[in-house]
C-alpha cells in the first residue's frame, strides 16, 4: 500500500483534470465569444468613429452654413433697417403727396367754381354784347334820324334867316326917306314894344325851333339805355356834342337886338346926313 498511489488521489486528479479541461473548454469558448464580441465591438467602434467623423464633418459644414446664415441674417437685418428707413421716408412722402393731392382737389374745386362763374359771366357778357350791338344799331338809326332832323332844321333856319334878312332889307328900304331931314324911328301908331314884337316874330319862331331841337335831341339820346362800355359812352357824348354844336351858340334874342340896334343906328346916321 505504501508503494502504490491511492485511488482516490488519482480519481481526484482525473476529476481535477476533467474539471480543468471542462473549465478550459468553457474558457476557450468564452474567450472565443469574447473575441467575437470584441471584434464586433471593434467593428462597431470603427463604424461609430467613422460616423463620428462624418458627423463632425457635417457639424463643421452645418456650423459653416450657420455662420453664413448668421452673416446673411445680419445683412438681411441691415437691409431690413434700410428698408424700414426707406419705408418711413416713403410714408412721409406719401403723406405729403396726400396733403398735396387734397390741396389740389380743393384748388380744382375752387377753379371749377371759378370756371362756372366765368362761363356764366361769359354768357351774360355775350348777352350784354348782343344787347349793346342792338342798342348801337338803334343808336345809329336814331343818330341818322336826328341828323336828318338837324339837316331839315338847318334848312328851315337858313330859310328863316333868309326871310329875316329879306324882311330887314325891306324894312330898311321902306324907312329911308331922302326928303325928310329927321324921320321918326317909329310909325305914328307904333310903339317900341310892337316894333320889337313884329321884328321878333320870325326870330321867336327860330328860337322856339332851336330850343325844341336842343331839348329833343339830348332827351332822345338820354332815353337810350346807358351803355356799359367806355367807348360807347364816348361815342354817345360825341354824338351829343355834335348834335348840340350844330345849333348856333348865340341866342336869337341877342341877334334880334343887334339887328334892331343896327337898324336904329343906320336910321340915325341917315337922318344926320340929310
């Protein structure tokens, strides 16, 4: 018994060896699994690293785009501020234009009213011009008629003056008596008043005709409608002056007295000569 190994030790060693083999097998299988998992982890790490690199690149590109966008944002903000200032300026200009438009509307309305007034005034002036033309025609006709009357009166005055001169000549011829030294100025049944009345009968007729003509001509001219134009007033005044200037300025009574005085002085001179 002393030279032989015990069986339980051998069995134990065998069992230990078996256990070690089993443990080795399990460990080897686990190591294989761990290696496979490690390889898978390494693959995943590589893929993740690649993805990380890609993501970093994407992040860098995104950050670059962000910077660009920020720059664009600042530029856009500056442009917006400029546009806001321009919009404010345009709003102020628009308000000014609105005020100008309103003022122009008021001016247009005022000018329209003035145009209407001018049209009415033009119509009234046209009607007045027509009336003035009619009145001018009537005035011309009246002037013609008055000229005819004046010519007729001139002829009558000339005739009366001729008759007066003939009557005066007849009286002078009748008064001269060479045989008498002192001839009376008046007839026996004649007074100064009767002689004056007899000598003044044609003169009174002339005076009456002239006074009637003086009264009729200005009255007929003044009864016309008063012209509104200055030229027509001047023409009317000239026509009045012409119509009045045709008549003699000296009175007929004065002429009669001068004629009577001449007759008396002539008779006195003849008597003195005789």
